[in-house]
């Protein structure tokens, strides 16, 4: 794929992922045009003020809930990276219809706009919380995943292909537990809900590079899952606040002890590559083949395989976690955390 000829639109482009994605594109990939699509004019202004200003960069105000605006934004676009979402678990629980309107109906608008305007590739961001969801956020992301993948059936003779990436918690992203621990340590005590809790973890840069690589590899219909390490949440607390007391306060509603990136049922139609897993649709309801070569290049998974944060062969030590969070600590000390 010749990136220099691509016009790329990113929904939710003013978020943590969006800004890092734009940095990577501008510094290394040099697309013909980058369109930041988001609903907050202040955040767009702040991005410009922070140096996100380049001849190839465009700022487009709009909400993915607005189908007409989404369609207008997709005119002339080759690639859509769909990162916009309501993702705070308590906020989604308290405002369920708002989560559904943005995460599900908004994703439907992205699909329709891409199909109607001839976008070539749509890659949507998902989460480990979409696997066996226990909260509304996870349920809406599961529905959005299914919507994106199965919408390949609507492509027919069109060029549009749609895929997803699914990964775990991003170090220091908006809503991450790291800034919470950093604030708590000032009071001499940090709180952990359960000492057994584990999570998948990756840096923002790892997530962005994984998305870029998946855009190059996708044929349409895949869910790409990176091989990433796990960490124990209590080890994260020890890394952030080694001198402070750790209080166990009990698991919260809508929270899991361990997250899952590939369920046992999905594993039956998933293949393993060196750096990732590729989940293919269990039922390919679209007639025209999209050129998958994963069956030959990938390795089938063993019976009963389950990729969960507590059975992961890769684990982060306290020292490794401390190294990963150092940039966030510096940003927090400077008062720049989100």
C-alpha cells in the first residue's frame, strides 16, 4: 500500500489514540491527507495549538451520530480509522442509550457513509471488554464489532472492506487507572479492587503501530488481536506507588477479574501469526471471497484455546511496568495529564 497516496479520516481524532495516530502518520507514513473528525471544537483548537498543524491535516467538526455529516466527511476518503466511542464504563452504565447511540448507531453511520462514498478500507477499534461482556460498554463494542464485520455483506461489488482490531488496556490513555494511582499516591494510599486482578497492557504507540500494520494486511472481515503482555493490577500499584499503602476495596459492578481477548468459541476460527491472532468470521455470509490467505499463512489454535490476561505466557514485572509508566509520570508532574 502506498501511504503517500492515501486520504485518511480518523473518527475520534482528538482522543489519545487519534493524536498518537496522527503523529505517526505525519512523521513516518506521510499520507496525502489526514482528516480529524470529532465533535469538540475546543479539542481541535487545542490540538492545533499543541503543534498538530500540517499542510496535509484537516479538522472536520461532526458527530458520528449524524449520518449526513459522516457521509460528507467521507467524500474522497480512502481509509477510515474508526476510533470514536463512549468508553467510560460507569458513564455508559448511567447513560445506556447514549452509549448505544454512539457506539452502535454511530458505527452504523460510519459503515453506511463508507459504503456510499467508496471508501476502500474501514478499520474499527475494539476492546477486550467486547469478549464475554459484563457491562454495557463491552456489550456495545461487541455489537459494533459484529456490525463492522458483517457489513462486508453489504459491500457487494463495491470496493469497501471492513475489519476490526481488538486489544487491551492502553497505558495512560484517557480514563486509564495510571493517572488515578498517581493522584492517589499523593494521599499516601492507593486502592485496588481485587489483588488477583489481571489485565492486558500495551502502550499507545504499540496500539497505533498495530493499527497501521493491520491496515496494510486487512482483506476485510478479520478481527486482528495483538500478542501483548499481561500485568497484575497490584503490581501496577506497586510500580506507581512503591512506598504507599495498598488498600483492597472489592471488585466493582461491571468489572472482571481477568479480561479475555479471544474466547474458546472464537478460537475455532482463529489463526496465529508471529505477532498477532486473526479472528475470521465464523460464518462468511458474503458471496465474493475477499482474498484471505490466513488459512495458509497462519497456524490453527489448539482445542480449548483461550487468550486471557491470566493465562498469557507474557507477563510484565514491576520494573517493566515502572519503565512503561515513566512518561506518564513526567506528564502528570507537569500538569499535562488528561
